[in-house]
């Protein structure tokens, strides 16, 4: 299963949201969701999008997950290519690792923000923030 995620913050500590989409090969989009996170940084919102997506993913697959995000920083931190200096981001990264334990295999990939499924996630984040009154 492929998972596409996005986190968005209006201001860098500001109202934030997450969104994710599950895509199964041969079936297309099988689920999507979004939610409000309160006041977060953009990087925190990106991590929390991944965490929330993995939490619910076990209802749809326990096997191989490929997760895609447009956050180069977060993906490279999770993959161990970038060092994490901020403790709060390190804690979130460890939470991601813990969430991966319920799956046979999870791989993380960076993709362009112009990817159609990332654009859909971004749209869902904006929809959430607008619904919460943060136009």
C-alpha cells in the first residue's frame, strides 16, 4: 500500500493540520483522512501527518507500506540521512519508528509537492484549516 501525507501550518508555529491518502495498487484510493493539530510548527505537522497515517494504516494493510511526503527534511531525518538536532523532532521521529513496528516493511520516500496525491493532501489540510476558521 502507498500512503501519501502532508502537514501544513499557517505560520511557523501556527494553526496546523494533517492529511493522508491510502492507495492500493489496482484499487486506487481506498481511504483518506485529515485533522486539526492545534498550534504546531510546519515540521511538527509533517511528522504528525506520518504518525496519524501509520496509526490508521493497520486497518488496511499489515504488510508493505511505502510512505511518500513532500518534506525533504522529515523524510531524510526518518531515513537517517540528516541528523535531528531538535529534541521535540527526535521524539516525533522515534514515535514514527514505533508506529512502523506493526508492519512487515515500511519505506519512506520524498516526492515533489506537485505530485497529484500530495496536492490532494495539501488541499485536505487547507480544507481542515478553513473549516476551523483559519482562512
